[in-house]
C-alpha cells in the first residue's frame, strides 16, 4: 500500500519514519522545497510543487497512491485544500495531521491578530525591538517599519533582492531550549515577539521565555483549514493508517 505524506514538519518526518517500518506500507514524502536543506530522513522524498490540484491528481494516479496524509505546516492552508480535492477526485482516503494550537495562560500577554498585515499595524505603538519568528517567506511584509529594529530567525536566508526589515537575521533550526530563548531575548533587549501559532514543542520555548520576561506576543491566528478526517499527533495518524491497512 503506497502512502503519500505531504510533509515539511517534524511531525511529518516522524510519521514517515514510523510508517515506513510497517510491513506492507511504502511511504513517499513530498516537500514543497521552501527549505533549501531539509532535515534528511531515510524515506523516499520528492521536492517541489505539483502544479495545482490537477497536478496532484495526476501524481496520485500515476504513482498508484492508495492513501494521502497531509502533515504540512498549519499555515500551509492552500496545499491542504488542494489535497482534500485531489483525494476526493481520486477516491482515496485522506487524513490531516494538525498539531493543536498553543493556548495562552493567565500569565501570557498575547495580542491575537488575523494576519501579518494586522501585526505590522500594531507594532509601532507596542515596541521598538521585536523578535520576528515567522520564517523567511514573509519578512518583506515588515520591511516598511523603519522605526523598529527586528531580530529575525529563519532556517534559510530570504531570496536575493527580497526587502527585509532593519535588524539582524539569525539562521537557525529548532528545536530551541528555554535557556537559550531566554538568553536570546535578553541579549538583544527584545520588547515584543511576533509569532505564528504553529503548535508543537520545537519552538514553544520562546513563548515560555516571553511569559517569564513579561513580554507581549503578537500571535497570528491560523488560517481556515478544510474539513475532513483529522488527528493531532503521530500516534493517532499511525492508528488511522494501520486500521485502513488491515481493513
């Protein structure tokens, strides 16, 4: 039984490794190619887009894919909608593995916004030194905020000639420890954080550090996701896979 996992997250990698060890299961992982040096796993991997829903349908049919699992980033809503449609057209089971959202505690100082543009409107009255943890793809949204200094963290540098905000770019890959995140915020005298609500443990330490230091966090809400069969962790995704394999 051939399974295609739409990946790009730690959960996707863990799922691919464990699913590939199940007898009778062949796993292919698809990465969008946004990260130039993705973490390597010993599972067959393809890199690049499909060319829309029709391209994904063609790939599923040409490669005799029996099951489709969407384990992409919670903010990659576009591919998630395409996956639902492609699976429906091909008549194959489809699962979404979506991490639970982080939830604020009473000690957190979250300011939730609908999108990054709303974050740019909010920042000028909030802080002068901001930790921007949204990846490299959308740094340009903040480039016009000339009165704010940004500490920006990403796995890869932005594309050449991409406008980026004034500040410093750190190229690092998580997970990050609480001690390191606390030290980072203090070292750069950060006054506020901008983050997406990615969920998971790999980057949650920055949220805890902000809580301890009483810093505001501008939290960008998740986009609307398609409806369908959904699990929140690798264990339940493996259970779904095994149930279909044995049915």
